[in-house]
C-alpha cells in the first residue's frame, strides 16, 4: 500500500496534472483533424518528453494517445470522415444517426463507451498483464493469418445489403493493397516504374478519399437535396442519455471491452481488427441485426468500447516483453528505455511505484476523456451550423491537408482524389465502402502472414491446423463461412 | 503535417523569433546585396549568412522507429546549434527508396538534409533505383549497431559454434531465420556470416518479417530458429530470459552485453556487420553551409543529451567524419553487393 501511496503522490503533482491536461487538449486537436493520427500525436510529443521526468513523460503520451483515438470518432460521426481505420467500422451508423438529428446520442455513446473500454482495458492491464502476455507470445503467423481471415469475413457479413456487393468492395480494397513493394518478397507490383507507387496505397489518404471526398462529390452532383443536411446537435443531456444505453447494453459493453483488450494485447493485431470483430459480434448476437448500418447505437457501444480497450491492451506485451502491441506502443517502448523504465517482467519489481503511477495515469486519462470530450463535441458540433455550400469546400480542404500530411508530398493528395472518385462511383452503384477500407488495411497482413506461414511450413497446408490456437481460430473462421451456406441449402430444400 | 510543429514546446515563441530573424536578415541582405551587386552579379542566396530559414531533415522511415528517433533528437540538437528550426519530415515507403530519393533530389542549398541509412547500399543492387551513396554528400556517421545472433532460450543450440556446425550439417533449408524483410539487412548479415564460414547460403531459409521485434516474437513462439538482428532490439526478451544472445557481429564486445562474445571469439569468423545511420545532404552544397553544418553536427553528437539518449535507448554510438563515413559506406556497399549476388538477391 505504501507503493500505491508513493505512486499517487507522483501523479497528484500539479505539474503532472497540467501536462495531462495540455496533452489531452493536444490529442483532441490532432485526433479530430482527419489525416492526423494518434501515432503522429505520440511521435510529435516524444522530443518534448526528453526534458520531463518519467511520470509526466509517460502521462503526456498516454493521455494524448487515448484522447486522439476517441477524437477520431468526432469527424466520423459529424462529417463521415473516420479519423482512424478503427472508427471506420461504425462510421456508417454514427453518421446516419447525425443525419437523423441524433448526433448527441451517437457522440455521447462513443465518448462514454470509449472511456468504459479504456478503463476496462486498464484494469485488465493491472490485474492480468503477465498471464495475457504469455498468451500473446504463443501467437505466430499461423494464428494471425486466421485472425485476419476472421476479420475480413466479418466485413462481408456485417455489411448492410447483399454480401455479394460487400465482397466486390472487399476485393477492390484487397487489390489496392497489393500495389507497391511492401510485400513479403519485396517485389514491386503495379507500380509502372512510378517511384511514389513503390510505397503502395497509403490507407489514410485512401480512407479520406473514399469517405469524405466522395461525400463532397455527392453534394456537388446532387445539389442540396441529395446531399446530407446535417442537423444541429446539442450537448444537453449528453451523459444522462447514455445511462439508458448502459442499462440496455451492459453485455455488449463488457463483451466489446473484453474482446478489445484481448485482441489489442496481440502484437500482430490491434484496435482496427478489434473494432471490426466486435462490431460483427454485436450484430451477430443482436436482437435487431437488421438495424445495424442504419443508425443503430448498439454497434457503437460495443465497437467503441472495443477499440479503446485495445489501445490499453496493446501495453500488455509492451510492458512485459518489450514487444510493441501497436504503432503507439512501439514509440512508447523507446521512451520507457530513455526514462530508465526498461520493459520486461522485472518492470513490476524495480521501482514498482512508477508502474503503479503509470496505471493511475491510465485511469485518469480515460476519466479526463469525459469532460474534454464533452467540450470537443460541443465545439465541433458548431461545424454543422455552417451552410452546406461553405462546409463542403472546407471539408475538401481538410481532405487535401490530411492526405498531404501522410506522405508529405502531392502523391497523397492525388491518391485521395482517385479514391474519392472511386468511392463516389461505388456508392452510386450501392457498393458499400467499409469493406474496401478493411481490405486495404488487412490485405498486407493477410498476405504477409500467409507467405511467412507457408515458408515456415515448407509449403505444407496442414500446418495451418497443427498448432492448437491456430486450429481453433481457423475452425471458427471456416464455420463463419459455412453456416450461411448450410442455412441457404436447408432453406432451398425446405422450399 | 509535421512542419507546423517544431519539436520545441512553445509554438508562439518559435514563430516570433523566426519573423524577427527574417526582418533582420532582410535588411542585412539588402545592404550587403546593394554593396556587392554593384561589383559582382552573384545570386543573393550566397550572400545571406547560412542558415537564414528553417532546415528540413528528411527521415526515410516511419514516425516512431529507431531512425525517426535519431532524426528527431538530432533535429532538436541542430536547432539549438544553428539557431533555426529544424523540421523532421518522414518520407516513407518503397524500402527507403522514396525518402532517400527525396534527400538526393533536393536543392543542394543546405536547407534540406536527411538521415541516410544502410539500405542505400542495398537498394541499387536490388534494381529498385539508380541511386547510390555517391549521389550524396555524407556529412557524418552518428550511430552504428552491430548485428547479433540470437536463439530462443529453449533452443538446443546454446553457443554459436554448435549452431554453425548444425547449420553446416543440416543441408539446404534446414534452418529458418527471421528479423527483417526478404533481402533486408539482417538477412544479408546472416548470409554474410554463413559465407564466411563456407556454409552454402541455401541452408538458411529466410522468413520475412516486419522488423526485429516481429521476428523475435515469432522465434519465441517457435516459428523460426534464429534472429540475426542487433542485440539491443532483443534486450527486453533477453532480460526476460526468453531469448539467448550467442554472438555479436562486431570487432569488440558491446558495452550493454559484456557477456556476449564477438563472432570472432565464438566461431573464428571474420564477418562483421553494423547497421549505421549517417547524416547526408544532396551533392553540391555551398562550402559555408557545409562547414557550418559539419561543426553543428559534431557538436550535437558530442552533446550530453545525445550521448545519454543513445546509451539509454541501447543504440550504438559511432562517430565518423565526412571522409571516414564515406569510406565505411563505400566498403559496406561492396560487401553487401557481394553477398546479394551470391544469394541471388541482386538484379543482374
């Protein structure tokens, strides 16, 4: 208990609290601008943390990262520009809710359940780190291959509308992912000698194009009528309305948090897969699956909790084995070393007050999310008061800036525009966009894990079922595909 | 979107200093310009004292990686030395081709410099680009990390000589290694070692991975036999007792791992390989800018901040001035080219 007291004293320092507040605001700012990511927020903070003590240094990064992941949901819900691939899983629901004049409910749900997911993930981090890290170490390319297959299958089955159209969209995404030379054999594919294309299709410019630029084009083509006319939200009762959601969906919130933490703790997976799988699980077990994708809050609750829990979960392998769980913890491990908090099982033995302080910072950061998030929603909602004629060019401007910032060249902007036109054409033909995003994000992982597994197994297919965890996830993935087929056959027989 | 945030905290202050400096500079440029242009028709750029505006430091690898960390701390220190903002710009992709091309292709006015990594000695052999180290003005080498040889703690090979004999006896495809992509630097490091021991390179199958951490995780999970990456990258797993370091591919033992023998001590092999990072500029920089940069880089390298940062991160400190650095880069270019040709990784 003495250690806990020391840890509390370390965190309760006004300097630390001020740093947390400042980096929280910084994180919100970066996260809510499309194209600026949580990883970027963390990388920008690192040089500043050189001059801080360990606790404020880590506090700055933890707070900024948590805040920017949540803030990515704000432009997603208000303008249909998902800040991260993780929020792309439920952007359709959130945006539909905004169009129906329920942006308060949508953003409130994302905010409150993000905080709940983050806190849940932190509790698991505190209580079960060593055990979970052991499980994470058992995952090799075979297990990840099946996990990615499961994630991609989810994209098809959760998509509203026909699975065939979802499949078309997924294949478009998977194709775009094959461009460039960042593949296992380092072969340049579909680059036509172009230097920029060697780097492949960067998914953030593509995502901004598919969702946001496409929306601008739609407004241009269809005029005021076809374009969405966002209604003004208000923040009154932002929190109280979530109590009802908590009563209605307690299982969903817990399931999302649990699954998110678990997937986040796997170094080869992360918040993206976590959000999609949780959204799919939510739809599968929902009493009203038909309402998903049409502005239903249930998926927001589960997937929103899941991706924030995954962010906390990513710290588990990072702290115990120095293995980054995602791109943010990859940066954090470097900072931990510089601050003398060397990751490893011994991190809990040497200077335990620092680790306890870290845990307290995690809890505080997730609590701080509530008031700061409320403020951000209140400010950001004013965007919707702007008339369409003015708003659309501004969105396009943000698209250009965001796309440029990822590649630091005009290539990102061209990429964004190409995908904008593609997204427009897809939506005009009722092809959903979300599966393409997932294909683009998971395509490289699918290929990489498949190729490395085949190399390791000397080309033996059965190796995909030889390891117990791989066999389990593999069986589940195959079942996901078989069940609808079997049902279809049974229905035809009955008819 | 990295430029609007110079790595220093108070954004407002940097901005103010900046504009103040510019006004000053404009007046000075104007006066000297007036005086000199009467006699000589020299472009104004050469007259203003370098540096008069922010410098861009291109990092060819992603934010958050090791090269990015070195780039960012250097930007910070150079900023203090030169008194002008130094902004880090990540130009990633294409195994480093995109970023290196951006450095070499920039205007050689001293306002664009970059971190050049060992991949410059590999990419042209692979046929990815025409670009070689000769297209750069190498200012200094600021870091080098020797390769290592690591196995899982429960591996049956507990020293490098036993492992070597087993690979030699095993035949084609008997061992699997991981830690970088196909033809990546640690892959070449392992192959170079095998060649120095006169073991056919086919005996080691390479399992491509995204970086050493992924390869190490896979090794602990039982996927591959060995990872030849730098020992610093396996530090946490070594300390956790999951990974056993067998050797270091350096001339001397590493300060962080005094119990790990060099490859020479362990097996008698002469093979050494270090992954280095240099600061480079496009060829043809004006002499005054070059001299100023050289002095600033050397001061930054010797600063306590840099030395402490590198030691705590477990990165190897290695200083080489322009001539020595260019020589090391050229030697590695020849060595890596030989390994890549032998292994069939080079484009004919």
